[in-house]
C-alpha cells in the first residue's frame, strides 16, 4: 500500500485539479439527464445543470484562471482562449435558458452546447490544469480547492424552476445572478484563506 | 452471398493515394455514436498497424530490392488507411474513455471469435484470454468513475456487462507459460488463421496503446494501472501470436494479412450503422482487394505456390460485433480459476505460477486491486453494469 490513500474529502481539498475534473464529469452527467428526461424532470435537471455550470465556470474565472495566467509561459494566451470559450458558452446557455425545454429547438441547442462545453473542458484539462499540477505547490492547490468548494456551497441545491421571460431579460437573469452570488462567496473565501 | 476476394479486382494501386483533404476525416460523435462503431474503428486500426509493422519486418528480411519497393508502395497505402481509420476517433475523448472501448473490443471480439472457432484447442485459447480482458474492463471502469465521475455504461452502453472476470492480479503468469502450441498450417481451417491474426493484431495494438499513453496520466494510480495491464497485454500478445504456425513463409503470411483485411472490411461494411464510416470500410475493401492481388502475385513468383492452396475459396461468415453476455457468463462460471502450465491449462496454482505471483504481488497490492480499494473508499461500493442479473461466480471477493 502506498501512502497516497485518502478519503474523498481530503483528496478533493488537496487537489483542485481532481475536483474540477470530477465536476466536468458531473456536468456531462447532467447534460445526459436533461437529454433523457421530459417535462418537469427535464426542467429540474436543466436547472441543476445551469447551477453547476454557473458555479463551476465562476470558480474557474475567479480562482483558477487568474492563478494559471501568471503561472507559466504562455499562460496568458491559454487563459484568454478558455475565457473566450466560457463567454461563448455562457451566451448559448442564456439562449437555452430562455426556451421551453420541451420546445423543438431546445434539444439541438443543448447538444450543440454540450459539444462546446466538452471541448472546453478537455482543453482546460490538457493545456491549463496539467500546468497547475506541474508547477503549483501542494498548499497552493489546496487553497484553490478550498475556494472552489466555497463556490459550490453558495448555490442552492434545489433551485426553483425558472420563470419564463424575454430572452434579453434572461441573459441577465437567474444565471447571471447565480454567477454574481458565486463570485461574492469565492472572493470572501479567498480573502480569508488565500 | 459468396464472395471470393481472390477473384475480385479493386482500385488499381497507383490510384489509391489520398491527399490531405481526403485524409481529413470527420470524427464520430464521442457520446452519441454506436459503441460498436467505435469498436470497429479500434479493431481496424489494430489491423492496419499490424499490416504496417509486418510489412516493415518483411522488408528487413528481404534481399530483393524490387520486392522491397513493392512492399514500400503498398505499405504507404496501409499507413494512409491507418490514419483515415484511427482519426475517426474523437479528440475530446479522454485516454481512459478510449481505453474502455479498447477493452470492450477485446471482450466482444474475442468472445465472438471463441464462439466461431472450429478448432477446440484454439477455441480454448480465446476463452481463456477473454475472461482477463473482461476483468480489465471492470478495473478501468472503476478508475474512470474515480477520476472523471462518469460511468462506463455511457461508453459501452449496456451492450457489454462490466463486472469481475478472472481477477487481474492473477493474470501475471511466468512468461514461459504464455507460449501456446501453433496450429498446423497444412491442416487447419483457413478461418482459424484469420481468427488468430485478428485477435493477435487487436491485442498488439492494445499493448502498444497502453505502453504509450500510460505515462500521460498525472494520477499515480492511473499510471500504475496502465503499467500492470500493459504487462498483461504483453502476455496476451505472446499467447495469441504463438497460435500461428511459424512454418508459414513470408509470402504466405503476406497473403493471409491482405486476405484478412479484405475479410474484416467486408464484414464491417455489412454491419456498419454509421453511413459515413461504412463508406470508409467499402473504400478500404476495394483497396485491399488489390493489395491481396499483389501479394498473391508475389507468392506465386517467389514461393512457386498457388495462394488458393492456403486461403479459403470464399470469405467466411461476417465477423460481427454483438453482445456476448450469456456466453461470457457461462465462461465465468466454468473457467474463472484456470491458469496455464506449459502449453496447456490447469486449475491449480502450480509452483512456477506461485513464484511469479510472489515476485510481483508479494510486496503490497497490485495496482488493479489498489484501484478497487480506493474506489471503495470514495463511493462505498464498486462500479458494475450487470444487465443480466447476479454475478455468475462467487469468486468476486478477491480484493476484500
Ligand atoms: Fe471552464
Ligand atoms: Fe472547467
Ligand atoms: Fe490495409
Ligand atoms: Fe485487456
Ligand atoms: Fe488483452
Ligand atoms: Fe492491405
């Protein structure tokens, strides 16, 4: 037996990369769930997907990208590419959010977003997270993991179904609010622990 | 429908070259494509890699510059075919996802071959081997859930069950016990030659894949698991390659390779669900017919023999990717505790096996068991896909 055996919590806290990679898996699982359900079940799964995406991407933007940007040669460029992908996905998500999940255009839009989000996640794992593990010291990775966990704790576990509204409204609606709330929590955690 | 590839002509060799635009194939969808389409892609990649490596070995043993040039010409086309086939795999898949598909290939390809194999000794070799790759699938699936929080059923899609086979730590046998007896090239059914070549090529590709991608993982447990299973794939290549009669001449072997490529592209063309991929199988079949024709010419000229003496007069039944769940469950119930001794099989752990086991597993658990321990710690259970009920054997408490 090696000395690396850990409880899941300890493993997550010790390694922000492992934590984010598992969230990538959870995001894909939720995409599956939205695709495979209908009606209220789909609405509920989609709310959870929106929530997780908001929390995950905000935590990356507040915690991981700024750190990675100055961590390695070319970090600026890598992070700029990831931010552009995140911005693009955010817009696509806002559009989906304004749609009725049972309307005919919803699933094609969802599949499209799914592909974009997956490509984005793989790019993070390969070009950004690999550098984190390579260059950041363990305490730093633990502190980052803690901040990401704080972000996770902000969003309600079971949000209300979205109120339907005009697309323009929705773009700045629940998704944006969720991101703001997450941002605040992360900043607080970073101020305390970072 | 009878199809004698010896009598068909395909695309002339000098018209087989593809430009960059033609080689830039669109990959299949990582999540929504037929799992067996991915299995056919992985199989044909292994077949093309073997075509290339065999041709290189042949060239290195060949004195005749004209033959060397002919081999180089055909081999370049094989190399383009390998690119067109393997580049159908999507870039967003993780290495572990591709690995799980590789083990699904090993399970459902080998099980199908075991069912179709007419020779009892050869059949036993496939039955023995398939229970090991079956367990590899289980171990990698558990690693996958740990690292990526995803379930392997999203990859294998209920077509293949994921549960314990012969426990992976017990696959480490003394190397001399991995060498089997070859078939007799003069008496064996031509189908048996195709089976041996197919499974050997698939295992060889798996071995090459694991030995190259294993160190790209950052997680220590993943790095270790690829080392362990990579070494078992080495055993599998030894096991399957030793089934082939080494008395076959180079010319004869070349004919078998090209004939087998015709057989497999034809088989996969018949069953392919993805229209775009099917068109590639069809195109490649038409290329292989001409490779076969070229190989037959070489054999007639340099071996002084008629290729029709060594291959089947028509293509055998199509080799098919399909679920083999009940067959595998029967094998698990009957053959889980087998190991090898010399060229045969025994149920008791003999001295040479025990010594090898002690040397590898004696100082702490094998990585394949460590994966299960860690998974248990994280999730409080192991990961399985059992669509057909309870596990058929109670030998599943190996790592407890
Ligand atoms: Fe991101
Ligand atoms: Fe991410
Ligand atoms: Fe080929
Ligand atoms: Fe295997
Ligand atoms: Fe194998
Ligand atoms: Fe060929």
